[in-house]
C-alpha cells in the first residue's frame, strides 16, 4: 500500500506596510504572523467579553437597585398609609376616650352630688329655732344607753325637714313626743325626728334634703318641740358633729 503524503499547511505571513507622505521618511513594514494575529484576536475578544460582562453586571446591579428602590418606596408608601390609618384610628379612640372620660366625670359628679345630698348635714327645720343639747337615757334589756339629742323649740307651722336624701325606714307612735320618723340615708347614717304632729310621710317614701316630714304644732300653751337624733352605723352620735362641719 502506498503511503499518503501529508499535506503541509502553508503558513501565510502578512506584512503591514506604513508609507509616509514625507519623502524623507523611509517606508516601514512589519510582518504579522498567524500566531500573533491569534494572540491579539484572543486579547481583543477577552477585552470585549470583559466589557460586555462589566456592562451586563452594571445593568444587573442598576436594575437590582431600581427594583430595590421601588420595593423600598412601595414599603414606605404602605407604611405611610398604615400610619395614616393608625392616626385616624388613634384620633377616633381619643375622641371615644374623651367622651368616656367626660361621661365618667359626669357620673362621678352625679355620684358625689348624691353622696353630698345623702349626708344629713341640712338644718332639720324650715326656720331658725332655739336649740337645747341634751342626753336621753334609754333602758334596753336592763342596760341604760345614752343618746345625744338636739331639742328644737319653734313656733306653730314650722316645718320639720329631712336633713338629707334618703328613704323613710320607720314611722311610729312613741310615748315622749307622739310620733317618730326615721330616715335611712343609705350611707350608714340614720336620722330620727320626733314631735307631736302626725307625719306627712310613710315607710318606704323617698325623701330629699329639705323635704317636709311634719308641720309642728304647739300643745297646752307649750311651744312646739322636736327631738332630733342621729345614728352612724347603728350607734347614736351627736348631731352637731355634722351640723358644725357644714356651718
């Protein structure tokens, strides 16, 4: 068998000739080989790819920054809207709190006013009268109990008045004066009014401070009299303690 002859690849050389317009300068030539061309082609291609990659990276980072900025702006807008919503809700809650506070204050004022009206500090007669402090000794189950008493002396037609708001808890006849009315003021205080006139109230009647309980009358040329007593938590106390505090 015959051997095949290998074809030799012929190398082609290129020359770069620089010709100057100046006749004094000589013509310059430079040989460009295949290897050098490949080298510079690779370098240029690498540079171009690097530039492309760098530009692509810049574009990616720029797009990433734009998207991130858009996301931040959307978050800021969402938070702004939420903040405005919360501000409106807070304003509404503040209005409700103000209304509730005013309501509570009004209720407290009403409760305080009721408590003040229920405290038996009022003067128990419609006009000025002579007052005599005395102590009434009462025997209960063989033991004597002292009951501080204010004895009021007044003219006919003088009204006996409730010393404070409350409920009539007792209306009864009694030996010393004729009739007794007791008022429970609902705060531990009970006041007792005794005179010879028939009461104008009955048990369970609600009375207010200054409400009329009796119309006093004289008897046997004696001036009209009314005995006034006060209890606190079931114990008799001197009525002047409250009357003095309130003038």
